[in-house]
C-alpha cells in the first residue's frame, strides 16, 4: 500500500489541500470572498480523481496485457470513449439539459448512466484513497517520531508479502464505490420504503384522532423515473388508505415538457379528504409553476400556493397550508426570510399543518406556532453513508434538517426522502420513501 500511495502522493497532497479549502469556505450559494476558493476546491478534487483513475487503469493494463500494441490500442480506444462520454454529458448539462423525457431512452441508458456510474465510483473511490494516504502519512510520522525520540530503532526485515497484501487491500477498498454505484443504480433507487410515523399534536381536534396522511415527495420524472414507475408509486400510496394525500414538490427535473406526463401519472391518487400539494424549486427552474398547478387542478389535485384549506369533519376543522418553494438552494437564510405572509393563513385553536418543500423553513414555522411541517427537497442525502457515520450525508452540509422527524417546542417537522433522483440516478443509504402519518392527540 505504501508503494501504491507514494506513487500518487502529489495528486493526494493537492487533493488534501482542496478538501481543506472546501471545508473552510462557505457554501457556493453565498456570495463572498471565498467563493473562488470553494470553486477551486471542487474542481481540483474532480480533476485529480479522474487523473488518478486514468493512471490506475493504465497501470492495470500494463499488468494484464503484456503485448504493447494491444495495450496501446485498447488504451487509446478506452480514452476516446471516456472523453466522448465526458464531453457529451458536460455539454448536455450546460447547454441542452439532462434528464429529458418521461421514460428510459437509449441516450440515457448508453450515454448518461455509464458516465454517472463512473463519475460517482471514481470520486468516492478517490476519497477513500485520500483517506488511506492520510492515515499512511500519519502512521509514518508517528513511527519516525517514536523511533527518533523514544526508542532505538531495531533493524527491520523487508516483508514483500505484507506490502503486497496491504496494496491489494487499498485497491479493493478504492474500487468498492464502483460496485456500490451499480447497486445504487439498479436496485437502491427503486427499493421503496413505506415509513410509518405517529405524530402527537396537542391541538389536534378530537374528530381527527387517528387521521392518516400519506406523503409523496420529489417525484422528479425523468428517464430514470418514468411515468409508468410513478403510476406504480401512486397505486402503492392508494393502498395505504390515507384520509389525505399530500405531495411536497419537485414533480419535474429539467424538462418542462413532461409536466403533463407526471400529472397524469399522479391523477389516480385518491383519498377521502382529497389530494393536496405544494411546489418545489424545480418547478421554478423549469418555469412550470403556473402551468403544472393548472394541470393538477384539472385532475382534482389542489396545489396550495400561499393558500390554506380547512379540512372539516364532525363539526371540527384541521388547517392545511401550502406555500411555494421557500428560500434558495443552499444553506438556510435567517428564519425571518421564510414563510412571509403565512401568519394570516393560520387558524387559531386547531392544528395547522404546513406543506413546504424546503425543510429550512422549519425554524420560522416553529416561531409562528405551526404544529406540523411536511417537507422534502433533500432526498435524504441520496448518496448517504450514515450507517458508517452520521456525518456522512451530503445534504447535512446545507440542511440542518436532512431526513426524518425533528421537533421544537410546539412544532414538529418530517423530511421525506423523496422518490426520484437528481443529478446522478443512484441512491445509496437513502431509500426512496412514501410516508404514512397517523395523527393522535397528545404532547
């Protein structure tokens, strides 16, 4: 392993500097003097990871393919394929838009999915190499200090077998993300979890004891989340027998022309108290806020845009409030920047339930006394390794409320992990989710 890491020490050292710059600088969405530093850090990491793996593939080819002519020919062909996929996906992302369509296409299957598998695996694998390199450097520094100042060093016999084992272990660990990426693409992003959550509300009217709410979020219709797949999730939601179904935004991804397809896929949703929703940030990006709200209305699904809908039964009411996307994509704004104009929509002496795509509005919702907020937006991290360490969740960098249930005095929040994906069509450690809430009286 030492030989393996030393061969790439320049790339690893530069990447460590970039990682430090990343953690010391504020989020990219905040204008400030460190924006360039953050941009530099991210790009150095990405470029370094690609250079590292190109070199590793070349070294592997030298071991496995003894004939130089064959090795050079296959290497050149592989490099051309890599450069084509890289250029295609960059141009698509920057100019024409990715995630186009409402069903799997040859373009998505042959050009986008392989690139994202490589990209996710190579970056995560490179981060593992950086970790191993850092541990190796620290171990050698401690060993040198120990031998220099504490004990007289004894002669060491070389151990080629041990070094070979450690090197092979390092290579295997760095290759594990590629296997995980295949799992996340073909299974993880489709492995739906139905989560049941009991919510105690002190102001819940007696007539709504045991009221069931089914939440779906972040459908993100795309080639990797087809209209047919969304219809399947709608059927699952109907079988959960909710009294109310709520949709918390991001119905589309990058393609505004598929808004009709996602609305039709969700039109089969039914519940005794109706189907209600709010809009997400991708409806802003695709400029479909007004049009998709009209399409939903034509199907009997009500999108609440800075509006409320009292739900009534047994002479009592439960107040449902919906707002458009609050804030910006990035770290939280001050609480006062969220939910402006919502206070008049609240009803006294009953439970108020807020549909707000961005969970960062929760602090303001708690200040206002909103009893329950339902949100999405974070995808639960989408690529989260919280089973290893709770901090290994990318969404936690920008969202203090990244997944699951949270509580403040007099107010609660649930952040749904969503169903679709954004960017790369891979989920690890953040299964797609439909949530069923049972409302009960209590504190």
